[in-house]
C-alpha cells in the first residue's frame, strides 16, 4: 500500500512540473487525480496537516485556468 501511495505522489509531482512548464491542462488534471490518494490521508488529521487535503482543489482550479488559457490561444 505504501508503494502505491508513494508512486501516486511521485506521479502527481512529476505531472505538476510538466503542467507548469508546458502550461498543459491535461498534465494538471493528471496531477490533480493522482494527488487525491496521497492527500486524502491527511484530511482526518487534527493539526495543520489537514489543510494538505485542499491540494486537489487548488490543482483543479489551476487545471481550469490552464484550460481557459489554452482555449483563449486558439
């Protein structure tokens, strides 16, 4: 289980970097989806780590922004 969680986190970070470099909404969506398992673990925390669970929402908002930017360029 830890291997899958770690792989998900690595893929999310790698896809995020690619998305920012290429301004690609598709890579950002991959980053959003793959970050959900890693961040859902921290939602039940009773300290400041619970705010890590908001990461997929922020990534999704960036996905929408990148989608609008790509749509605007065409």
